[in-house]
């Protein structure tokens, strides 16, 4: 502790911190003309020139209190200064480090969380519009489309660094042959503020390309993106070539690819056969991409005492998950062979082929044999079995399955055909196996003309369905069917028929905002679900690949401007317009397996 008359650390001698003045301390009295009597307060003591008289006990006590106060103030000042210095240095480090992204394509399996953009930073304006950046290598990559929750361009042969921005003068940009195994593609996900070009080399020593690479992505706010391709090992000596299927996860920050993920074709390669090896991207969820592998083998059967060779088709479903180093084997199927015998004892060989189709429904794919089987990717279980005569029970012919929607919890919309019997759209309850006709739910009379059908139907992002029904040239009816089976008719049939006298049907549909784009006899108007005019348009949402992804699993919509050769995604608004008020800019996926979209079966 500082002694009396000395300076406290950091302060001038005999001063109070913050004032620079001496505290009021009682001082000894000087010589008094009192005939040598003791000074006041100092009984019995005499003053001595040049020397301060000793302090009284009361003065000493006050001096100690003042010194204690000074020491306490010094300690507080040191603590406050240290904290302030720490905060200043910490703030400078954060500022130098810059924004920190909260997601990475190489993280563990994506999980749906609250609606917050993986790249959203506090104080940063939410992105609600992104235009894809075209580039040229072998040709112009302006052909962008959805794959799961990502927008990707064509994959083209391209040496690293050869791709350039698209312009009228750069079509001579150098490129590579596919035999070199060097490729490039563009990609965008909701976790990105702009599209990015990814370069990769597919081949290792002793390999050659067997198929063109494809890009596949999961759904979700931060989709996992994969590159998938097949190669052949070159024949060496007496060892024949074999086919191998590989995948890589793409790190969208660095542009690098992960190590090879082996989709395990070794078990299917028979060195003495040409097996017609193929693969296809089958379906996606927020967590997985399902890949279908197919190949053929031969088996022998004895029929009428004669041995025959039978070709057997095989299908195997593999799962790719974000962050996983290995693929999972989900399901395996193959053709079934049976031998029947007629009344005379003659035997016949019967083969029931198995097929697997992608209907671009969230977390769902379909296996076809003697029936239709719906499988979930995530649970890896059969959801429901649909009999082959589902559209006309009791008939001997097989009902097609041209389209499929996931309508809600345990509900699916089945489209037997896109031709004359389109009025047979059915809603299937997967729990009970029972179906309901959509025309009955909409209270549409089909008895007068069985060939009258839906001229347009599709799904909004909230899972509800829209239908345009042409009763006659004088009546065009528009309905919306919600997932709780509530029916809303938009305007009346006569008014629609008059409005669309020339165009006949919708020019476009905005599945995010639940709006119809109508070319009337005199205007281009936008009509909402209540039948009210909410604006006009010069550009409509793209429907080029409207059946190639699940509308209920994305929060963005695509626009193609042919005059500008641009592809743009927005939160619902037309390019260049303000984002809708309901948009939170999160870019997160609403896909939760509760609804889905349709497509034509492959």
C-alpha cells in the first residue's frame, strides 16, 4: 500500500485519482502567539521549526481511510482498463477475420433446422435473387436446371481454367475431349449468394470414361452436392476391363472434390460378360441422394426337358449422404422367373421384369413389378403397395402411372395417364389403400362426356393442387384442392372461358405465390388464388423442367429470359422486382416429406 506522502501507482503524489488535488487532510497548526501553549488538538506538544508535528490518532485514522480509498480506486481502474483492452483487441480480431459462414458442404448429414440461411450473417441483407453466371468451354452452359435443391448447368468437357464468362466473342475458348476426363459445371444452392464453376478430373491412371458425369443434390437449406460417373479399367494382358461407379461430394466453398466414394460395382462385374451397366439419379430427400444401378446377368432354366438361358435384370439402390465417406446399399431387386404348365403339360417360361422409376417426389421412388411399390429413401422401407389395376379395379389391363404427387401425410395423387383418361386422377390413402376420384372431390360431372379432362394441373409449394378443367368452349373452370381436401373454385367457368378466349390455358403458374399468369383477349394479367388481379407480366416462371423437382421442397422459383439468355432464381418475385413480404430470405427448404410433385415416369 502506498505510504503517506508518496504517489499511488499511476497518479501524481498526494492527489486523488481523477481530480489532481490533495484531499482535505487536517494539518498541524503553525507557531501561535499563545505564550508557548500547545497547539490546538496537540496538548502538551511544542511546535518545532522545519518539522511537522506528529499526527493525532484521529488524523492518522483519516489518513489510513483516504489511502485505502485511493488503493481501491487504483484496483478498479486496472480491472476496467484490462477488460476494455480485451474487448478492443477481440473486436479487431473479429473484424480482421471477416464474416464466418455457418455451413459447409462437407459437414455431416444435412438436417432441417429453423429457417435461417446457412450463409446469413447478422447485419447482412438477405439475398432474394440470383442470376446464374454462364460460362463457355466447349459450348455455352446457359442450360441450367434444378436437381434436388440445387441449380446446376450441363457438365461439359473442360480443362481447368479454360472456362470463361459467356459472351459473343468467346466461343473459341479452348476445351478438352471427354476422353481426357476433365470437366466443368456451374452450381448454385440456397446457401450461396452466386453461382460457381467447379472443375474436376475424373480419371486415374489406367482408366477411361464409361459414362458422362452427372450432378445430383439433396434438398434442404444447404444441399449436399455430388458428382457421379462411371469409368472402365483398361484391359491389361488377360485381365478384361471392368466397370466402376464413383461419386464425389463437392465442397462448394473451395470448389474441391472429396475422395472417391465407391458405389461398389465390383460385386456386379463378371469378367466374361457384357452386362449393359447403367446408373441413374433416382430421388432425393434432405439427407440422401438415391442412385439406381442396373445390370444384366444370365441364368439357366430347364423347360420341357430343354435347358434355356434367361436374361435377368438387376436393380440396386445406393444412398449418398452429405459428409459420409461411404455409400449405403438401400435395396436390391431383380427380375423374377417362373415356369407355368398348361392342361397338356406344356411348360412356358415367364419373366416378371422389375423396374425402378423416378417421379421427382421428395423422399420417394417407385418400384414396378406386378404392382407399384412406393419406397422412402430415409426410412429405407416400403411405404405402400398399389395394385396394378388401381385406376379400374377388376380390369385385366394394367394401369399406367404417368405422374405422382405426394399430397400430404400418407396421401398421394396418382395420374394413370396424361392422355384422354386424365379425368381419372386419384388420391390414394397409403394407410388404408383406398382411393378417391379427384373429379368427385371437385364435384365435377363426367357422365356427359368421359373424354373431357384436366388441361392443366400441378402443385403449389404448400402442397395444395391446382386444376384447370375444360367443360366446353364456353366453360373453363379452375380449382384449388388443399391438403385437407377443401375445394376452392377460382372465378366461374364462364368468366374464365371469356378471359382465355384466345390463349385457352394458363401461360404460367407461380407455385410459391399461388398465382396464375393469364393471357386474356387484351392483357397479360396475374391472378391470385382468390381470383383477384394482382399485377401484369412480361415474363413467366420457367416450366422447362417443372416436373424435374419437388415444388414443396424448395423455396425458390426459376425464370428464363430467352432474350437475355439468362437464368435467375428468386423468392417468388419476377427478376428485378422487390421480394414478397412473406419472404424471409432464409433460402431454407420446406421439404419435409409431407408433400411432393409429379413427373412423367421414365
